[in-house]
C-alpha cells in the first residue's frame, strides 16, 4: 500500500478536490476491500487525489504507474518511483496492463504528448473494472495555451518549462492529436459507452505571475483575440470524471 502523496518534484501543489471527492466516494463503497489505482502518465502529483488522507484513514490503496518508454518519462520516474507500488514503462499501445485489473485509472498530462490517443485510451479503459472510474486530466488542443505549445520552437518551450516546472525533466513533445479537446473526449466516451460524471477546466499558470508566466498569459490573450475566441485563453487543462458502466452493453441515452 502506498502512503506517498508525491508527484513530480517541483509540480505545483493544488487544493482542487475535483478528483479527490469522487475517488473518496468510490473507496467508501469498497469498505473492507483493497482498491487498486493505475496512474497513466508520470507528471501529475498523486496529492491531488487525496490518497495520503485515505491511507491515514486505514484504507488500502495500491498505486501502479505506467508511462511511455521515453527518456524524459524515465527521468521523472527515477525521481518519483518510490511513490508507487509498481512501475511499468513501454509502448503504451502494447505494454502489458491487466484487463479489468484496476478500480481507478488516473490519466494525467499524458494525452497531449502522445500519438495514437484513442488506442491508448482503449487500453486504459480495458484496464478498468466494470463500474470503475477514469480520472482524466489533459491539455486542450482547442485552447490558446495548447496552440502556443504546438507552435513554439523547442528552445522557447524548454525555457518556459524550466521556469514553470523547476527540477522536472521536460518539456515533453507537444503532439495534441485531434481527440485531445472537449469535443474529442465527449465523442470518445459516447462511442465507447462511457459516462462523463463530471467535467471541468482550469488555468494552471501560477496565481502570482512571474515574468515568464505573465508573458505566456499575454500571448494566450492575443491568440484568443486574433482567433475570435476560437482558442480560449481562460483554461489550459480539461478535467473529467468518467465512469465505466457495470454492464458493457449499457447505452448512454
């Protein structure tokens, strides 16, 4: 059982309970049973799930991490590996992950940096037990920050990353395939018979802007205005709590 409440070093602490509350509710429904969680993507902090609080309350939660066999991912996992009970790396399209082996899948800050997004999501959903939860946190292709991330040259992205995420290896590739947006996620869940229980969006730039984050915000505002609001500057991440139905033949009306 992990008692760690860690994420990538230097990752900004969040008090957001968006994921912690549904996870807590799920754990309370499993009284007397161990709960297994798969974290797909190594960048987000486990602390935003409230696992440490649940562990202190006597709940048994095992955490497995899985990420692509990428040099930057390996560096992050070397720094944070002790936070997990198991660590898996490999091609996310084929890496061995037990089907129906996890109660919760937490996919965070992964989809925007990988290819074959729908195939990877299919594998993560197949790893969920019926009735399990997919907690999804991702960048947004259709926001100003996502567009800026794709357009900036690597040296500029590296400079911004090092200032906003000190001590964290990066930046990762900025891929942002077409499904990595609100419409794409909604379409995916509908086609797979999944249920979106909650959705949200947030801006993750520091509350007290540094010179670099102020520049990023100003640039995103300009992008939003130049595109007539088509690329929104009010958020840079999308959040979802998605439920896998107990009955695989269930249909969402």
